[in-house]
C-alpha cells in the first residue's frame, strides 16, 4: 500500500487489514507527516522511500519487498480509505477461480471525462478492463515477477503501463465489482489540475501507441525478467 | 592566412586548451574528453584550412559548401541529445530502484534488530 501524507486515514485502513489476518506492507513515499508512525503503530511493515517516487513506484517498492519475503499473492490498495478491507475477499475469490490479475472496479465513481478516457484507453489497448485507474488490485506471482522489473520502474502510473504489461504477458485479467468509499480527504493525486490531466492523457496515449503491436510473449518475459534481481 | 581563418583556428585551440584543463582538474572524465578532443581537432583543422570544405562541396555537388559543417554539426548534436535522453532514462531508473532498495534494506535491518 503506497502512502504519502495519509496520517488521517492510514491507521484505520491498516488496522482493518490487520484485523482480517493479512500481512500488510505500507510504503511511505517521503511523507512529511506522521504517516510512518501511524502505520507502524497499527501493525504494518513500513518501508520508507527517501525521495518521493510517485504512487506507482512506491507500490513497486512494496512489491519488490513482498517478493523478497516470498509472498505468492499481493493485493494493492489506496491508503486514503477509498478501498474497504472487507472486499479483499472478493478479489481472492476470483484469484482462486483462476485469475492472475484481479482488478476491483468501481465504475460509479469519476466524472464523464474520466469515463470517456477509460473507454478510449480500454478499446485502444484491447484491454479487458473498464476501471483502468483502480488501485485496488490483486497480483499473482507471475504478474509480480514482471512488475518488479526495471522496465516497470520506467512507468509513472500504474494504470495503462502496468495493464499493457499484463496484457502482453497474456495473463488472465479479471475485473470484479467492488463498492468504494468517497475520498475522505483531498482529491486525486494524479488528477490534481488540468495540466496534470493533460500530461496524463498525453503520456498514456504515447505509451498505448508505442505498445500497440503484439509482442512475442516468451521473448517479452525473458527481456523483462533477466535483470530482476537488481 | 586570412582573418576568419585565424579566428576559427583560435577557437579550435581554445577549445582544446579548455578540455585539457577540465580533464586536468577532474571536471571531465577522460572518456568524455576523448570525444571533445576530436571535436576540437576537427574545428582546428577546418578552421585553419576552410578550403577542405570547398573541396568536399565541389566533390558532392553542394553549391554553398559552408552549409556542410552546419548541417553535420546540427545532426551530430541531435543524435547526441537523443543518446543523452536514453542515458538519462537509464540513470533515473537506476536511481529510483536504488531508493526502493534502500527502503527495503532499511526495513530488513529493522526486522533483524527486533528478532
């Protein structure tokens, strides 16, 4: 779980996950408040990036650590209380029935503009996913091995880039509908201004276009996992 | 020797001296300095003997030969900037991964301390 300046919500989120008996890793992305202390006191393993890397790379820190600890299945969620720990069971259920990547979607949220962007990127990339920005996901070990690669570090957002990666690996991506809470504090970090939205759209379009043509799965896996230990 | 010739050969010489000084004071690694020595040598030779450009222009049929070094220079700069961006991407990824690794190792040390 990536977290940056989430002292208001982190304790509740961590406690709710711990209460269900899961192990939780919180990656503090150079917070300037008490996020680390709150998370640690609530029973999380806390990793701390010395510099702000953004939500996706902070998540990757957690994925790399979890992989090192030998976890087979990892669930990512937001620290702002948007996702409910009780819904983890819904994702796990899909995993048990054969999914490699499970995405908790909530298409009720978001503006019209966001829905148009979702649809555009979904169809342009031939993705089987409606809610591409959802941070509530389950990754299996095959997915994790690729997500901890250097190539994945190049990505800025977990949305398109990660999903395209999963698509190229021909993984079984499944979506399951989960209810999400409204953000208690603040607004989306990625979409904080129109300029940021514009950059995000340009970035995602560029990435989608560059990755548009099919790749050889085995060559792709070999290429991105060869350096995974570094 | 005409005045423009003197000026351009002086530029080449100054470039060579600056590079020598930068390497000597450890501001520039020898690896990068080699390229710049090459650039300085080219500037010096072409500056002193601009007639070479005219020969080349005549040989390949360019009616305004002075444009040749401009085009080659711009092309080389463009390629170099592209290579620098690739290098920058690589360094950025390495740096980000080092930050991640640091966080991982720190957590591991904390864990080992508490055993």
